[in-house]
C-alpha cells in the first residue's frame, strides 16, 4: 500500500510544478498572485466596511443583531438576509471539522464530488468529509445557530460574520510539514492568520470593543493530531520522521507544538475551546487495510493514539492551571469513537470495520470514495463513511458525548454544563 501513497505523492508533486511557488499564508488583498483562489466579493467586503455608512449594503447593524439565544426576528427591515445565530462559533483544524475551505484551494484533499454530501439537504457535495453533516454542524444545532460558513466562502459577509467562521482545512496537522502532499491546504499558521483577519473585518463592521467581546464569548472547536500520524510519521514504512524520532519523542514534540497553537488561540481572545485529539487511528478502514494483516485495528497507529491522548489531556489541564480558568476542554474523541467501534450494534450500526463508500478490503483504499466506488444504501448503518471519516450519524453520537459526556469523555466538563455556566455570565 505504500506504493499507492507513493504514486499519489508523485502525481501531486508533478502537478505542483505547474503551479505558482507561493503556497504560504498571506492576508487576502495583499497579493493576487497566490495559489489560494480568491472569491470575488471578498475584497469588496473590506472596502464596503470602510466606505459605506453603517447599516447599508451587507454591513451588520448592531441594532439588528439578535441577542444571545434569542430567536425572535428583528422588527426593523434589514437589507441583509436574516441569520439564525446563537453563540458565536469558531472552528479550526483538519478534515474532521473542515466544512468546505478546501473547495477554494488547489489541493487533492477535497470532498466536493459525489457521493460526498449524498444525505445533505441538496443531496450534493459541500466539501464536508461526510455523507451529510459533520461534527461542527451538529454542535451548531445545539447552539441554535445555522452552520458556520467556511472562511474562504464568498458568502461569509455581512451578518453571516456574526455566526462565526470555520477555518479548518482537510489534510493539516499540528506540524507545518504534515500533509505536505496536499499542497496548498490552510496549515495552522494560515488558519490563525485568517482568524486575525476575521477579527479585523468584524471590528470594522461592529466596532473594536464589540468584536473583541464577540470573540471572547464564542465557543471554539479544534481538531488536530490524526494527520501528524497518518500523513506524516506513518505515511510510509520508514518515513523520514520515524527514522529520526522514536514514537514517544514524536508525541512529546507534537504535544508541545499543539500547546503553542492553543496558547495563540487564547492570546487571540478565545475563552472556551473544545480540543479534540485523534480518534482510534488504527481502526479506520484505511489503516485496517494498509497496516494490519488480519484486518484488526492496526497496532502501530493504536499505540500512537494511546500515547497521544493522555498527554493531550494533561497538557490541557496544565494550560487551564496557567490561565486560572477552564478555558480548554479535552474531548476524548478516541474513547467516543472506540465505543462505537467495539460495539457498533449497541449504537444501532451494522458495521464499524467497513466504510460505506470506497473500494478494496473494508472499502479502505484511501482517497477513493467516488462515483465508481462501492456505496452502501443506508449510511446510518455505518460508523465510517469513507476510509477515514465518520458518517453523519456517528458524528451525532460523538456530539451527544461532547454535550452530555461524563468527565471520562469531557474533561473538566461537558458542553451542556459549559453552556449553562456561560449563559449566567
Ligand atoms: C510553523 O510555521 C510557523 C509560521 O511560519 C512558525 O512560526 C512555527 O514555528 C512553525 N512550526 C514548526 C513546528 O516548525
Ligand atoms: C455533564 O457534566 C456534568 C458535570 O460533570 C454532569 O453533572 C452531568 O451529569 C453531565 N451530563 C450528563 C448527561 O452526564
């Protein structure tokens, strides 16, 4: 299977030669020659905010902003489309939470072709790595908001800005060199750079103080780590990283780098951050197929996940001690997934080993859920949608745990408790 990856990497390497060199982050509007596709209208949005008086053409007018939790519609006629908005919500990380940013980028890590999105309202692909909704979408439902838009979407203007934004990009990891084969994905420095740009745009629209408050009150979700194993350390047998570093030292390094990212989120105003670690990596259909002769969960990736999770939880506790507040919440997604994988029937699934969409053993050939793949008729019977990613139904079960889980799943507390505490502030 290493051969397959090699071929994929070679193909991508060949195609990148034809592309502009620059793939690093630069704030939009500075240079136009970069790889990132710049949707029309975004640039204009900046200008509009500068030039026009408040309340005109797509600018959020404070008087039209629904109070927290309120669902009543504003009485004054509004030029901007109505938005359903609860607490602001920001999302960072990888393909488990990307809801379409990669559609706007030159990358192979994308989910914008059928049958992705087959169970979404339009039955068409959205960029989510799911048959329908993904984890942040379901959290938005609980918050009482419409789904947050991908930051690169041209529709993210006007009142939509108040809902929040999703900066996540499939293929990224904690480390900058993770997912190098995916070319111009938004790595963490780029995601944080766009978060800064978002805050500047919001300040122009509603004022600096309000914008800062808005960010402080927000809920934040971040998902990182899986790709640092799957698309870095374990990408090839004998990858450069695995030659140079022991798994345990690598995990220590990852945790130190993840900590820096979380500290940046804090410095940028985040005060409630749900931190997702890796799933039980070795049990993804792709890994069962590639790394295990028996079809059991692949042991090397399982050991990696087992080393990573407790160190992540410890690091999060240390950060909360440092900030004297429960800013960061460890979501034990490994355990949440594990429950469904070990006893799928208890959750109403038919199988947790085979993906709904894909080909090869367990439908586990990575990157190949397409119109020519096997496709299961009933997605609700499967834990895995494709070789790596959960179905909408599995996402819903994960979010139920995020909402209501005991401290074993959500440390120091679950999201229902957070929401009830924060609503009293
Ligand atoms: C990733 O890149 C950013 C910005 O270029 C840099 O500040 C950071 O130190 C890099 N991280 C690592 C682990 O090299
Ligand atoms: C959510 O967390 C709180 C505090 O740990 C706990 O009392 C409550 O029971 C949890 N919810 C559920 C459904 O377990």
